[in-house]
């Protein structure tokens, strides 16, 4: 494949690399480029009498491609190959590519074979390169060129246009306003830009495309639907189309063909906005030389005709000046009287019509005359110049028609015009003032009449006759607000009257209707004032009566409420089912009841006073015919209720007297029962406490032997049991108290529960103490402890029993052990505590202390001694068999051991071997049995 890579230094815009990046063209962009590039090519090929239909097919043989380059460059390319073979086509395309490369364009990626094969991407890329080089590269605007220059040109041309902001060659053109702005900037008569809308892009685009095609000879290279329907229109297509506008408006196209070319070059002149001047001059000169041998007679005739023509033209200019000057002076003469007419009008409409006529004069009639005056001066100056150049005498207009005469007349016109305009404006201001005052009168009158509508009926209402005091006060507040509003409207009424007066003084044409309306407003205003005062007096009078009634109502409520509460409390107290437990309580209730009965006369006086207040209200209502809207607003308590409750209180008093007498008799009987129980409890309670203390003292004393202590305790036990009948008698008295529902007894601090608990504790303590002494005797005898040792143990225990409770706590026991020479750590102390306090109660009893001391002082068996004994029976083995146990021990003890010994699992074990070692430690609690 043939590829071109001429290593030129000018890499203008690197078009091929740019095209490589677009090989993956968006289908919409490809469609736009096909249409645009095809139209652009045809706009040039038509100058040579041909065109293309399919851009990738029609350039394959290279012929039209070479023709396109000749048309746009004005240069001849190498002779094309006319054969239809592939090699001929490739040769033609290569010639075209060589020509493009010779213009300083790098063609790195475009190969002739790809163009011949109809590769659409390569073909479009090649055409884009041609467009860049021949349509865009030479654009230069303010020291910028090519694409930037074209963009700057567009920005400069469209800057004054609303809604146009050209920043690129894609989305800035989507709404079509940019194209329309370019056309309007150069040919404003073609497009009415003010009627275009930004939200109608299809119309804008089609308008620009149609106008450009019809009037500017710019073919339609784009479809409006494609641009609107694409998020980002193709930049290359837009640039190509916009460059056509640049060339159309800037005159950059040139006719560069040789005049000697065959007649086929004629389309270049027709298709060019401004044909090349040098080419035309060269071509015309040929005609000049062709006819240079004309007859001299014809030349002479021509000279005479020329002189006569000058004279005729000058005479015609003189006639035209005279006529134009006469017409202009006549128009000034007719117009000045019209401008000096100062006849006033009575209505604004008539003056507005005069002003409109004057504006028509300024807008329609005077501008042509200004133009005529200007043209007259121009014609005069032109005529004088032509006369001077042709050696003719200067032109002198008729008298009164000199330019200075016309200027003087024109000055008079403008002076009259100025005066007329000032008079019009002053008259309009005067009539505007009248109309303004009249409108102001109407507005204020309408507002006032709207405000007064219904006010008279409102002021004549008698709503206060059935209103409550709070409603009357609200009506008064409302009336005060109305009075304030009325006072505020006083100013408006005065303004209305002042405006009416001014309209009369200025001789307003509709003054009668204004005066009638003003008088009606003033009369109504006076009536409103009178009605307002009358309503205030009625409201204040009603308020005073209702305030008196309200005060009475309030006084009634203030006294009726506490009196009613007193009666309800009295009824509640008189009916209350009282519960008392002492004679003092019933006496207190009786005293209180007597005090209550002493207040009844005063209460009756208060009741009559309260009823008197109510009667006063009724008297006022009847006297002044007050229409009461409701009942007392401060209370719902009626006189009927008060009388009913008072009667009920009077009935409840004797009933309460009887109930108190009956309860007093019952409380006297209860007091006798309390005293009887208290007397016995006060003897039995201390007796139990004394016996408890004596038993405790006996248990820790060291007088005599343990047997003596045991006998002493058993005698105490016998005396305690013999006291039981007195306990039973107290139980009987307690039952009577319970039946009488007596819950407290000031005659004793002992309750039956206290006595029962004390009696049970006494029996338990004597029994436990006797048992402890018996256990001490057993321990003494079993351990061989002498009486002296027991006394020593007791003395030590009592000494360290600091709280004298018969038990030592942990710290007391630790101090006791240390005093006896024990040197032990926490672990050893914890072990000893687990022996003396197996239940972990935190205390050591005297019995546990004796057991511990007896083990520490006596020769007792140990787990090691028992294991040594079993080892002898087992014949020095680490285990023992069932036969050996049955042979060496009594049957019951042998079976006891067999049932509890675990199997031996040592290496030297035999079938049936038993573990006597774990059994021995379990016997002493050192392991589980």
C-alpha cells in the first residue's frame, strides 16, 4: 500500500493525526460530515460543470479529486490517467495527494489505495485536509489564523446579538442563532432577527440554511434535524459550513484563472461574489485593442456629444434645484402657521391627538423635507463644482431661493416647531394635572364609599342589649377601633373636598358631578359621626349596668364558692366513717364536732348574706329591664343548691352526735383491755430477758465441773417450763385485744409477737446450752482432756471473744492462734478455718475451738498412719486385694472398705486391685470418698 509521508516542517494543525483519533466516528457525526463535505465539494465542482453524489465512490478514480484541487487552487495538476485499471486510479490519487503535500500539509495516515478502495473514513479525512488547507488555513483575524481566526471572526461578528455566545464549533451553533446572527450582521434585510426564539432551534437553523442558499450562494451543507438531534454536532462539519460564510462576506475568493482558458471558465465569474479585478481588466483590454482602429469622425462626434451632455445635465440640475427650493419654501410657509396655532383643548384626548399629529409631523412629514433640504444643498454644491470643472459660470438661484434663504426659512420653521412643542407639553401637563386630580378624586371617593358601605347599619345595631359584660367590653373595644378608623378617614374626606375645590377652581369640565358626589360624601360623614356618638353612649350605659351586675355576680361567686365548699366539707366530715383506736382520739373527734356545731349560727348568717346578693341582682334586672343573656359567669352554684345543702347539713349533725357517743363507749372498753395486757407483758418480757442473760452467763462461767454446769442448766430448764401457764394467760388476753381490733398499746412496749419470739428463743437457748455442755463432756472424755485444760480453753476463748457473743470471728481466732505460738501464712490459716468453720459462716464456736485444740494437743490418728497400716496388710504393695481385706479385717469393716475403695490403676496393678491410699485420704476429708 502506498502511503505519503513528505517530511515537511509545516505541520499545520496536524489534520491526519486528528483524523486518526476520529476513526471511531459517531454515526451521527459521519452522517453530518458526508453531507457537509459533499456539498462543499459540489460548491466548487459546479464551477467546472460537474458534481459528486457519493463522496467515497466518486473520488475513487482520482479524476474528480484532481479537478476539485484545480478549481479551488487555480493551478494545473499533472495530466490525469484516463484508464480504468486500478493502477491508473492509484496514480491519479497519488498525484492529488502529492499536490496537497506540496502545499505544506502532512499526510501521514492517508494512502492512495484506501481512497481507491472507497474507505469512507480515509476519504472524509482527505477532504477535511483539503478544506483545512484551502478554506480555513488562510483565514486571518487580529493576528490569529485558521481555526482560531475563524472562531474569533465569528465572535466579533455575533458579539452584539442577544442569546449568542460562540465559544466553539459544535454546541455553540445548536440553536441556529449564531448562523442567523452572521447573516443579519452583513445582510440585515434578509432576516428579521428580533422574531427569532432561542427555544425554536429547528426554525432558526432552517431559516439560516435557506437564506444562505437562496441569497448568498452558500449551499445547504447541514440538516437542522441532525444538529438538534445530536448532543454535540460534528465540529468539522460546522467549521466547513461557517468558513463558507467567512468567504462569502469577506471577499476572500479570487478569480485566478488565465483569460486564455477556454470558455468553461465563465462559471468562475458568475459563481463569484466579486470577480477578480485584474482578470476582468486584462480581458477587457483585449476588446480595446480589437477596436482601436475606429474612425476619427466618430471620436469628434463623441467629444461634441460629451460637451452638450454636460450642459444638458447642468441645466437639468438647475431646474431641479429651483423646483425643489420652491416646493420646500412653500411647505415651510404652509407649516409655520400650523405650528403657531395655540388654540387650547378642553380634553386630554384632543390634546393627545394634537401631540400625535405633531409626532406624525416629526416622524413622517419633516424627515423627507430634511432630506430634501440636505439634498438641495448637495445638489447646489455638486452643480457649482461641475460648473467650475467645466469652465462654466457659477449658478445663481432666483431671488429668495438661495441656500441662505432656505436656511433662514428653515430656522423660522424650527423656532415655531420648538415653541409649538413647548406649548403642547405645557397644555398636556395642565390637562394631565386635571385628569390626575379627577382620577384622584374618583379613587379616593370610591375608597371612601367602599369603606362607609354598611357602616350606618352597623352603628344602628342594638346587639348590646343581649350581650354579656365581656361581649359589651369587646363591642366597646371594637367601637373604639372604629372611632380611630373614623378619625383616620377624616383626612381622606378633607382631601376629597380639597380636590373637588381645586377642580372647580381649574374649571374642570365635569365639575357638577364632582360637586354632587362630594356633597353626598360630606353629608354621610356627618351622619356617621352622629351615629358613632350615639352608639358609644348606649354601649357605655349598658357597660355600667352590666359591670354593677358583674360585681354582684363576682361577690356572690367569691362568697358562695367557699361557703359551698364549707358545706360540702361539713357534709363529708359528718358522714365520714371514722376509725379510732384510743379514747383520746374519740375525745378529739367529739371536741371537734362540738366546735363545728358552735359555728353553725355564723354559717347561717353567711348563707343569708349570699342569698341577699343574688336578690340584689334580680332587683337591678327588673328595675332597668336588663335583658340578661345567661347565668352567673363566675359560678354554677345557685341559691337553690345552697339552701338544699344547708338543710342537709342540719340533718347530719344529730346523726354525728349519736355515732360519736357509741364510739366513745367502745374505746373505754378497749382501754381496759390494753391496761390488762400491758401489766402482764411488762412482767413476762423482763423475766425472759433475765433468764436469757443468766443462761449465757452460766455457759461461759468456769465454776465447778462440766457436770455441775449441766445440773445447774437443767434446773433452769425446769423453772422455765413451769412458767408456761403465765404465757398462756397472756395469749388469752391478746386474743381479746385482737378481736377488739386494738392495734397499739401505750401501756407496754412488748407485743405478743415479742413475747412469743423471746419465749421460743429462751427454750432454744437452754436446750442448745445443755447440748453444748454435754458435747464438751463427751469431747473431754474421748480426748482425755482434764478439767484444768477445759478451763484453760474456756479462759482463752472468753478472752478473745471480744464481743462476748459466745463466738469468735476470723480476726479474733487468728489473734488467739498467734497468742498460742502459731506462725502461719494465709494458706495455713485458711486450712484451719475450713476445719473449725466448715459451713463458712465466718465464726468459730466454743465446741469447734475445743475440737481443734484437742486435735492439736492429743495423739490422734492421721491419714498417713492409716495408709501405713493398710500397706502392712497389703504386704508392702501399693494396692490391696479383696481377699486380703476380708482376711485381715472384721467382715463388716472389710465390706465397708470394699464398697468404698476405688480400683487401683497403677502400672503394677492386678485384676481386682483396690486403691487404699485415696481411701485413706478420703477418711480424713482430704479427698472425696
